[in-house]
DNA sequence: TGCCAAGCCAAACATATGTTAGTGGTGGAT
DNA sequence: ATCCACCACTAACATATGTTTGGCTTGGCA
C-alpha cells in the first residue's frame, strides 16, 4: 500500500483527519469512492426544498449558501459552506430536504452517491462517526447563529460572523496573514444576519470606520483580530477545531 | 425471547421506532443499557458550557431548555426538550459542551454512559444511524428557529413556536384534542424567541384576542389548528415525523 | 397570618432596524 | 459601443421592538 501522505489531497480525507487520524485502509476507502466532480456557476441551486437527493456533495472549491425561504418571500441563509464542507450530508439520513443549497460563487463540487457513503460507513464505523461528528459541528454553528441573531445587535452580530468565517477559513488554510477572500454580497449578508441590506451597509460602514475590518473588492482583512473578537463576543470553541489562533 | 411489545415502554425504543422499526435484538440491546434515572427540580442545570460529560440523558418526563449565554448576560434558548428527546447526545462525539442544559419543570431524566452508547452503536449500526438521524432532526429544528428569529416578526414567530411544540408533543402523545401542557414562562419564551418579556406579553395578548390560542394556567389550547398554522407559516416537514395532523 | 419572590400585565417612552426611493459605478451581454 | 443588471451606498422617514417602571396576583414559606 502506498504511504499515507499520497491520500491526503482528497478534501474529505482532510476534513475527517481534522477530527482524528485515519488508518490507511480508511483513507483508501474514501479515496476509492466514485465521486462525480461538477463545476457550477454562481447562484445555481444544487438541491431545493422538497427534493430527495440520492447523493451528497463536498465542496472542493468556492462558497455555498444553505437557505430557507419564507412564504412571504423572505429568505434566511442558515449557513455558508467553504472548501471541505458537506452542506447537504443530512440528506443521507433525512428523506426530504427542508432547506435549499445554492452556490454563492462559481464552485466545483464532488458528488458521492448515498449508496456508496452508506457502504463505506458500514465497513468503516470510524468514518461514520467522523461524518456524524461533522454534522454535529454544523448544528453547533446553527446554535451560534441563532444566538447571534436573537441576542446581539447588528454591530456585534456582523462582527461575529466575520470572526467565524475567518476562523473556519483559517482552519482549512484559506487565510493568509490577516486576509481572506470574502465573496459575499451585502444582500446575502443581510439574509444571513436577519437584517436588511440597508442596515448591513450602515453597520459595515461603522465597522470600517472603527477600524475593525477592511472589506474591499471581495477581500476581507482584519487588522486586529483580538479587537474584532472582543466586539463580536466570539468564542471559537463551538467550532470544535484544534487550532483557531492566527499562525504566529 | 419475549414478544417485542414488552420492550416498547422504553422511551428510547419509542423514539427510535418513530424513525424505523427495530429488530428484537436491537430493542433488547437498548433495554439492557444501564440507565441511571434521576429526578430533578425545576431550573437545575444538567450540564454547563465547558463541561465534558461522560454520559448523555434522555428525557423521561418534564421539559428542558438548551441555552447559550452571551457575555453581556443575555441568553438564547436554542431548543426545548420534551419526553423522548436526547438534548445532550452531541456530547457523545463533541468533547466540550458549547451550550448548557437545564430543566424548565421538574424532570425525570435517564442517564446512559457514553461507553455504553458507543458499545451499542458499534454492535448495532442501525441504532447508531437512528441516533445520528435524531441529531439531524435537532439541527433541522435549529434551522427553523433561525429562520423564524431572523425573518418573522414577533406575531408569527411566536405562533410558529406554538405550532412546533404542539406538533412535537402530538408526535409523542402529549396532546389531547387541541390541548397540551405548556409550562413555559413568558421570560423563557422571550429568551427562546429572541425578544423581551414585555414584547412577548404584548404579542401574546394579540394572539389571544385574535382567538388563535388560549394560554392559561400552564395549558395551551389551539381552537383552530389550520388558522394558527396559517399565521405561523408553519410547515411541519422539517420535523421529519410521519404523522403530524391532529388525530381525527 | 403575613411576607416575599415569581410571574403576568401594562403604560410611556427610546431606539435599533425596516422601508422606500433614489444615486452612481461596474462588468457582462448583445 | 451601448445597454442593462447588479452591487454598493445614502437620505428621509416609519415602525417593530427594547427599556424602564410599576401594579397586581398567586403560591410557598416562616
């Protein structure tokens, strides 16, 4: 068998290894799963409310949004997906989608049949456990968003979201120094934060003029991480990752 | 082996059977798990943020609240637990609690050691799958709350919560006709809905005077289910239960 | 019996946020 | 080259909701 490091390029291996070390046969099993890679434009639905998909996807590149629509035409973005995330893994066990998934940017996604996933899970219970765990982290993020939307005013609510995204991107190597891509429009930010685009703009100006963030041309930079963390009341433990401090 | 119906009294069996039928040996395995039953008064913490419990609980009787506290002293109740729920099952896979759990009413809880749960899960993968699935339903409820808090005004937001609780209680046989126990104070309601107690009171009066609910002495009755569903914009599919209509 | 905390309720006032209605810039499509 | 969407941004105004304060009732407890 090849040395294990040759497997490490697979995004799902990286994802699960961030939870606990995988044995070589476990990595091999993941690597051998047939995965259909697809490239999507921005703003394309991947799955919709009511669908019963027979496969789930992993984000190889780009950013996605999971959202729920209200009968009054409003929508709540309930999560952002970044590289390595499996934003519709729940459909493996829940028959009918109660939310929709769409691309925020051009994306490349890897689709794996549920039958394949189920087979791997029964043969390698530790992989099943790691996947289960990743859905529990998703749930923890939902709780954090709910707390932010329910209890924090716009200013710290938005700061909290910035902290979370930077922390998550940092965990998968998508942050250089104090800077990362931030391809989210103000309208999308509004749908995620439970406020209007107008108010998002207001709060954004305030965060900018207070020197907490620089957001320009789709790039976010955080001049002083600790200060942003303070105004956001951000505590990264809910993300359940090992390292969350910026690299020294 | 005894006929299967003798097992059905166990609340965890009931819970998992609502997902799919269990084989007799699976039921027997659940029944044989050592479970420590404890009775708690109202307003007692079961686990707290930062804890790393070595066991999880199932609610045998009473009602619980899971909550997250903000550094500014505010708290968001992120879920209510009713009979059959496993409100801290996540601690089986996530080392550190990112939320607290406390009793809303006097409760009787059954505690099962994680080691025992892990053993049963490896011996009976279908039980593991059912438990995983139940945590995914919890996550779906988080999404629904987030959507309500973020996008619905107080009136329909509160109506939505009433609908959800009645639907969930109905699914476990805790609703008679159009009436069920509702032991939640207005302050707790406020913490769950992301609004103040004063506003909860205002909205409650409005819902009452519009004839959508009767809430008195800890009992909730819904005179016209379909009308409440309409104002709440409630769609029960996110609960992922089989039956959600009132019994004829 | 009386006290006290908890819960429900309400009025008056304050404000964070929503709504409406624009402007100007930019990049892709034809 | 010219549109035409989309996006960022802003001002003026409207309102849902928060804050403060206090009264009333009830039930447990000394």
